[in-house]
C-alpha cells in the first residue's frame, strides 16, 4: 500500500502538470485569436499596394520602383503569380488550420481544399518564390533566406500530404501547422519592416535579419511550445509506481 506522503507528492505533481497544460492551452487560444486579428489587419495592409501593381507603377510603387531594373521577363511573370497565389494560399491555409482541429470531426471538404492548397503551393508559390528570392533587395543573405523559406514551405506541404495519405493524422497536423506558419511569415515580415520604418531603424542589416527571423523565430517558438505541451501531456498519462 502506498504511503500518504508519496500519494500526496504524486497528486501535487499531477495537479501541477494539469495546471501547466491548461495554462498552455489558454495561452494558445489567446495567441490564436490575436494572430487572426493581426493577420487580417496586416493582410489588408498587404493588399493595399496592389492598386499600384495592376498595371505596374514602376515610378510611385515602393516595391516595384526598387525592382525597376529587372521587372521584365521571368521576374515579372513570377511577381504576378506570387502576389496572386500568396494571399490565396494564406486564406486557404487558415481555413484548413481551423477546420482540422483534433477536437472535432474534420469536414468532408477539408480534403478538397487541401488538394487545391497543395497545387497552389507547389505549382505556383514555390517556383515564383524561388525566382523572386534571387532579386531580394538586401543582397545574398536575404536571397538565401527567402530561397530556403520557399523550399521549407514546399517541403512541409509535401510532408503534410504524405502523412495524411498514410493515415498519420497527428503528424499531418504538425506538418500542416508548420506549413501554415511559413505561409504567415510575410505578414510578420511586413509588421517588423513597418516597425523599423516608423522607428527609423530601417537598414540593409535589419532587412537581412528580418528575412531570416520572420520565419525561423515563429517556427522555433512553435517547436518549443509543442515540446513543452507533449512533455506535460506525457507526464499526466504516465503511470507512477508508489513505494509502500
């Protein structure tokens, strides 16, 4: 028979683990709500300059004027594909993310939207992103960051689809979430770049740093949060042996 002391200690440990899990889930819900609000706001801000893209205003458009020297040929094609495919992939990614919760049955249309999303990311967003990455304004360092971002987005999409096809739904959700985070990185990049402009800290070094951190930092935070959640969940499920 277990001693009262050991039972008390294990009970406290279980209660603490449950409290940690509850707090983490609450924080995730708050962070998700804030992300939606911020994301929609930034998405609108991201779409406002589009009025200078149709037709291309190489004089007054801030982005296009910076790329005036090579705004022709494949870059021009890639640019228009990217600015159309990007918002579509972002909106579809949000729909897939919030409809694929493990707490409720996945809607039947989830798979259809997922197939469309795969086509958009792999056939349009990936190649156009790779072309545009080679002309990043902040130089080779930023070029490497955006090239790897495009490749990482495509790889996470492939892994998400592959996991779903073999029935590994937990892995599917993880890879799909990673892909969605990478798709959201342009929104974060826009926010941080805007902050540097407002604060007068906009430099080439800042642009190079933001090119990497806008997608690596969210990915890192997601993996850390996932690891903590899995650890807390494991501790609540693992049976403990009590000494007499």
